[in-house]
């Protein structure tokens, strides 16, 4: 059997989780004996569509399957073109409603692999409770609203946080720079001094680290120390990024969300051997880092001083 040739389309190189996705793809491809090509869309949905269509429309470039984490919408027309050309289609971390339609008559694998983003949000809400207690205010840096990832994480967080904790939402785009600029812009508002913010909660670790960098650059030392003593949390928990930043105390907590591309490649490989469609939707399970019990214990110890 020929080697499986797979195109992996990721959102950006300027994000530690996306780089972890690429690393998981390379490790799985090496283990499975597959060939992969990884491309990045630079956070541009139009560019991503154009890049993928080049591979679909040029017979000499056509892979056996395309694994894509969409920058924007679910790319139905591109997916339809891929499947019509005999190319498998795998969507990462995006809820799309067209998979049943494509799977109905498809001779190639069509499925999705997702982080349980609503559960990630619920864990963030539980972290807020563990760190702040039953009341207070949190600054919340959210990813782009065009994607389900940000919406589901926000939904889960709002459902799980204590009712008396108020949330002020800022917008980012998953990169450190966006977290940095969100905080810099917010600090320029007079209202930023009026909310009595108790912690900074970010939908990923890169934005959280960028937020911290913005506080570190404050010229007023008293102001800087005030903001830097606040808990900052994120999501993704990449070993060399989020988990390391927690150990270094740059972040208070993160949520480990396992990379998805490796799982997707394994499912493609199994489908090729068996000739059967993988299940339509596979979810991975997140976990708090540190554990919620440890965060509660730390708050109790701090309160007792």
C-alpha cells in the first residue's frame, strides 16, 4: 500500500498551540509512515481557501486527505470540491453542519476532531471560582467571534462561573500580540481603573502571556506591581509554553487541551486499512493545570495569611 499523503492546513505559525498541532502531525506521520505537508494561513480565511484549492485543483499536487483547522467558517464549498476530487476531508476544532451530507455518498473519509470547547469554558469558570471565590470581577480576553471555539468557551465559562463574578470582555485573535494590544488599549481607558479587576482570564495561553507583557511594560511601578500580582489564566497547556509559564509563575493556571492532528492522522490511517468511515465527530478531553483542588488550596492558604 502506498504511503498516505496528507495536507495539514493550520491557522498561524504565531501561536504555540498551532505549533504543537504541527509537532503532533509530524510525530504521528513518522510513526504511521505517512507523508505530510503543513501550511499556515496567517490568520487569513481567504488565503487559507486559496491555498487549499491549489492542492485540489492541481492533479499533481492532490493529497489523499486534507486536515484543516479553519480560520473562519467551515469551508463547505472547498470541502465539497475536495471530496468530489477523491480527497478525504477532516475538520479540526470547528463545528460544521455539512459533514453528514458529504459522508452520505463519499468514498473517502470525512469527519471532524474537536477539543471539547464548552467543557474548556466550564473548567475556566471553575478556575475563576477557585481563584476569586464567589464574587469579584474578571477581565476576559476572547478569541475571534467568527469561530465556534471562542463562542463555546465563553458559553461554558459563563455557565460555570459564580453568579456574582462580573466579566468584562476584550477581543483578541489567539496571538500574544493580540493579548498585548487588548490590554494596552484597555489600560488607556479611564474605566479600566474603576472596575476593581481581580484576575485576567484568557481563552488561550498566548493571549494570556501577551497580556502579562503589557502589564510588565507599565512605566508606573506601583501600577505595574498592582496588575502583575493579579492571577492570569489561559488555555492550551502546551508543555513548552502554557505549562512552563505556570511553573515559572507567569500564569496562575492553564487548561490542557491535547493537540488534534495526531488523532486525525491515526483515524485516517485506520480508515484506509479498514475501508470504513471514522465516526463523524471525535472529542478530546481537557483538564485543569494545576488541578482545581490545588488552586482552591492556594487561595485558602493565601486568605489565612
